[in-house]
C-alpha cells in the first residue's frame, strides 16, 4: 500500500464527491478561506450532507499545503486528501479473535501523535487501532510518523466512540480501559489481560465525559517528576506495553 495522495481543483473535487465509491475514499477536504461561487456551494453541500471532514484554512496555511500537494497545479482553493488504503470493519477485525488488544483514540488529531500511536500498536502486535471518522486523518505526515506501520496494522473508523464502547462491551465481551490522570488505580494495578481496548484521550481535554463513564476501568500512569502529564503517544506506548507484559505473563502461567 502507498501513502495517501492529494487531488486538487474544484471540478475534480466535485467529481469525487458526486460518486459514491470515490466519495468513500475521501479522508478530508481543505478549502482556502473566502472561496465563493456555485461550485463551492455544491461542494460544501455535498461535504455536509455526506458528513465528510473538511477544513477552511486561512490563505497562508493553505498556500503552504498547496506548495506540498499541488505540484504546480492550480488548486482553485480546493485540495482533497484521498485514502490509499482500505479500512476494516470492527466485526471483521474481531471475528475469530477471542483475545483482542485494541487502541481507540478519543479527540486526538495531531498527525505525529496518531502516527506514533499506530507505530507502537503495530510493534506491540495490537489487533487494530480505532480512529474517529471525523478528526483523525491518515495524512502523509501520519504515515511518516508511523514509520510505515500504518500500512500494516488494521485501522477501523468509528462514528461515535461511546456507542462503539457499548458495542465492544455488549457484543464482543471487550473490556474498555481509559487512560485518565485522575484515576485512583495505576496501569500497574489494573488487569489489562483478556479482550481489552485501551482508550487514549487528547493531551488538552483528556477523555470525553461520556467516554469516561462508559469505560469499565480507568487507569493512570504514575508520575514522579514535576511534569504533570505525558505526550499522548508516549502515554499510549507505556500503557500498551504494560498490557503486553501482563498478557505474556498470563500466557506463560497458563492463565
């Protein structure tokens, strides 16, 4: 598989948006601030109707993206990021797997964090990484940060994380454990064996309230220095490999 690619121009964007199969490959649409006209009206209507992630960027930021993505073409103020890999369905990922190890991201949008988390997940042999349909985008920066791991670990896109947690719990018997600094137990005290999904929140806001409430377990990473928290990808790596350690110990003891 190759990395995501960019398609530029209003007409090209509209052709992609009008076609259902092509539309499914769209990761995100970037629009220069101040764009107007009939084509833009239809484009925005299709984006909103089909709930496709888009961002209206100031002209300076857009020109920076245009320089990287357009290769000298006239973008007409519209750049489309197209996924070059398919996504997996949750049901397919969990089929015939009675001991999955999943990672779900809650509110994390920084491509370097996403890429680093995917890299750790693949290295740890995680079953899949769950990303929101809107927000987390597999940009070339994500692929670069993942050091190629984004091509090898299954990626599942979810619509609503709280509902996905309910589904994991009720339909697949997966325990959901959220990383939370305010948790009373540390990751070294809670059991991370058995079917489990680790929920990682953003550095700024942590876990969303409903997501936190839906988790059966909350776990904190003990902090001994003056720093109050870890980077999201680092926190994920710490928790992920603690789960790997516990699971390996359980397997060795026959538990």
